[in-house]
C-alpha cells in the first residue's frame, strides 16, 4: 500500500468551498456566503471574526479547531449549539451539515449521517497557516505527532482507521492497567491489537519521512535567508520489534499503570545544521521552519491528490518580511494556478498591497461579511 489514494491520484479535480452557512458559531449568529474559486482576502479590524471564519472552514475539513479547543468554545455565547453547513464542489458535490451541542452531535453528507469518520475524511482538504504553528517547533512532541497524523490521514487511505484502532486499544489497555486486579488474558488481547495497529502506524510514519523531508528543505530554502541545512527525522520511541519492547516494559507499565512504550510517544526531530531546531535556532528560524512545514504539507497534498488543498492563511503575511513573503507567495500562485482556493486574513493596516490584483476582497465586521468592490 502506497501513500497515495488510488482513486484521486493523477486526476486533478480541484476542490472548492462554494457555500458556507453558519449559525451560532463563535461571533456569527447567522452567516450565509458564496465563494468562487481563487483568492479571497478577508480584511477587518481586530476581534471582528476573521479567524473564526477560517476556523469554521477548517472544521468542515478536519472536524476540529486549529486553535486546539473543543466544540463547546465554538458555540456562540448564550446559544445552545453551533451549526456549520457547506457545499463543496470537486469531482462530485458534497453537502455537509455539522451540528454540535452539549447533548447532540450530527454530521451528515448529502443527507446521509456519517457513520465512520474515515468515510467523511477527504471531503475537503485544507492546510492552515497560523501563528500557533510556531508550537510545531517549540511545543511538545504531541503537537508534532498531530501534524504527522493529520498529514498521513490526508494522504494515506486507511491511516485514520488504523490510528483510531490504535487509540482505542491504548485506551482500553490503560484502563485495564489501572485496575487493582487485572485480567491477564484481556491484557494480552489489547496488547496484540496495540502492536498490530502500532506497527502499521510506525511503518507509515517511517515511509512518509523520505517524501516529506525534501519538501520541507526546499520550502525552507525558499523563505530562509541563509542556506542552512535542514534535517527531518522520524524519531520512533520504539526501536525494534514493538512486541518485544512492549513485553520488556512490563514492570514499568505496571508501576506507572499506563502503557509506557509505543507510537503514541513518537516525535519528529527537526535539525538545523545538525542541531535541534527547538533548542538552538533563533526565533526567526523557528518561524521560518514552522512555515516551511506547512508549505511542505500543502505541496505533498497537491502531489498525492493531483490538486491543491484549500489554503487558510491567518494573520501570517503581515508578519513576514519582504524576503520570506517573496518565498511564500509562489505557493499561493501555484495553488491558484491549479484552480485551488485560498482564504487569507489580514488587518486593514498590514495587508500586503503587493499581493496580487486578481483577488476577491471581503470586509469582516462584527460577525458579518460583505464583499468589497475592487475600487472601494
Ligand atoms: N463562543 C463565542 N461566542 C461569541 N463570541 C465569540 C466566541 N468566541 C469568540 N468570540 C468573539 O469573536 C471575536 C474574535 O473573533 P476572531 O475571529 O478571533 O477575530 P479576528 O477578526 O481578530 O481574527 C471576539 O470578539 C470574541 O469575543
Ligand atoms: Mg484573528
């Protein structure tokens, strides 16, 4: 099994969000808007709802917030639940409806409730660029694992399902390890499931490295001033046979009452000139590297699926100096050239006027959005 989805590879059906409907989502009581393919610039002052809009689009794509918060926080204050509806046009048309409240969750596509996440996955693929990306470099291994998992879920059929199986086995196993008297047969059963799914995860993560690493390096050089050498290394916690390593951890896991080895402890090492980017690089290098990781994600999705993902760019352009901007812009142009869709937020003060002329401008204000005509 390769890393690509057989069905989509080679075909180039760019996918667009053509219609978005929000109800009680963040500061949007109600919103209904149509988008064409191409480049959308969302302008507005602070705290008007620009990021919230990108968050809603990302939610349709991944069913989670890129701000790392749960659904309760996305429900508009004083409301009971949020609704996000979208029409997505690619090779086929998908009508997605997502409702969430504390007591009820509903997700449907084309009128049919979604039963398995893996069936829904791939309806819309998005890459977000945001200030939180810096945590990919500075943050914990969990954040890098999430990046790895998202990328693999977006490109490898079956990965998400394996990940869910692994997580389930891990949860059951940890619950068992916490019991005062545990059933050894049950433990052996969960261990078997854990090892099978875990080995598959590690195999996929290892196979991704040679495909993604060169893209990160290229992206990094496009935006970095110096020709630093960049290295991406998959750093599995388990070295060797998972089955053997798990068995050898027996005493430790019983003392700690939790599974102490496995791909849920994996990491990615990011090295600049042979030294840990987290510990030895400058703030500027960290930002550049974080941006390069996301650019590589977008390039990889384009390569695998033959069409660019939706690009959601939040407050990033304003922070880039002219050099890095010049390295970043071609990505947007390529996405647009391939018929993709780009959503970018800026405050009115810092939007780069050298961007491009061929864009749709929107004004975001107090949970409303309206199109601004080109000359006003
Ligand atoms: N759950 C919520 N209910 C109502 N308003 C919210 C909620 N979450 C955030 N907001 C409001 O949304 C606004 C921030 O929106 P945001 O999209 O982050 O702004 P920006 O335009 O600066 O990106 C703030 O006014 C904040 O109070
Ligand atoms: Mg914002």
